[in-house]
C-alpha cells in the first residue's frame, strides 16, 4: 500500500452505527461491566467510540468490534469511553453530613475506619470523603479505597488535579486546608494536597466480577451507578458489596436510587442509606 493510499484510508469517513452494530456494543459492555445500554444511548455510544475508529483508520463500527475481539487493550479503552460518569466534589452533601455528624462520631477507633468509594470515577467522591475523615478523625486511623472499572478515569484521579471550576462545591475553609492552587503552567487548576491524596488507594475493580481480597468496610458508597444495571445485575452487585461490610456498616446509594427488594440483611436508615445488621 502506498503512502497516499494509507492517508486516504485513515481519512475515510466513519459510517453511521447500525442497529446490529449497536447491539454488538450493548452485548460487549453488558458482558464486561454488567451495564445495560438502552436504545436511547445509541448516539452517545457512537459519538464516544467514533474517535477511536478515526484514530485506528477504521471506517465502520463492525470493523471496530472485530478489532476489540483481537485486542484486549483496545477493549479496555472502549470500556473506559463508555463508562465514564460525571461527578463532583461534595455531590449529594447530606451523605457527607451523615458521615461527619453521625457515623464517624460513633466509631470506636479500636480499628481503622475503612471507607470504599466503589464507583469513584475521576476521584471527587473519595477525595471529598478524605477531607471529611481528616477533619473528623485527624491524620491517622482511617483508610479509603477508591475503585472504578475505567483505567482512564483512575489515572486522572490519581493526579488529584482539577480545573478550578470543580472547586465550586468545596467549602472555602475545607478548600484552604486540603487543596493547593495551581500557579504558572498549572494556573486555573487546583490539586488535592499530596498528604491527603496519599491516603486514597485507587484500584481498578470490576463490580460485575468476583471481587479481589479487599477486606471489610465501615462505609461503602455505590452512588448514581445502579441506574445502569438491570435487576439481576443489581442484585448480584449488591450481594458482592454487602459481603464486604462490617456488622453495623453503612451501604449508601444515590438519592434517586433504592435497594428495595435487594437488601436482605440491610436495614433502611433513611432514603438511600442502609445499614448492615449487627
């Protein structure tokens, strides 16, 4: 193939995603992550994957699907593109108020307080929890695990750096204690203080598969992701995570979510907040 032909191939337009091609990606993301993509998400799926087709010089989504079957690394890239969710600091603040005002004061401190952000996305949720734990318990006696299926967002989260606009929801005094303002080339950004950042262990975990050995937790956040799972997948994921709760531990979902019918052994404390039987 000549150089001119290669350029022409790379520049080939991407054909529209057909129903059959969409169903192929539906099956793939469900098999990998347990996520159900309804037909209404076809435009989103096509848009997010189109950049990879162009980068690889592929003219159709079916060709990309074939490529994924041969290349596990590219499949992870596709999963990253299709599972990235929006989040922000102090999202649904009542949960952090509950953590600060009720859950942490009742902690005996005989063992480290363990918190798991089970779908941490780009890190705002576990870093918010770290701020609350540091302000309440001090600089020791607590641990945070932050996990996601997407390696891309985990890499971004580990840097702890965000555009300054993302600081909008962080209380001013908390921002001063736990964050550093970017200067020079980093102007317009802020960074979570390295001492606090080091307390958060970021790890890739697929909640739709057998969990690794991660121990038991006092609090598990699984917020604003249940909407992507069907009933059977929800039941399996809740059972896996519930098995990682200490007696009396808290399982917290998003305000628009519920564990009704899924929470054997969990007692509803308030909407979106459940507690493991002691």
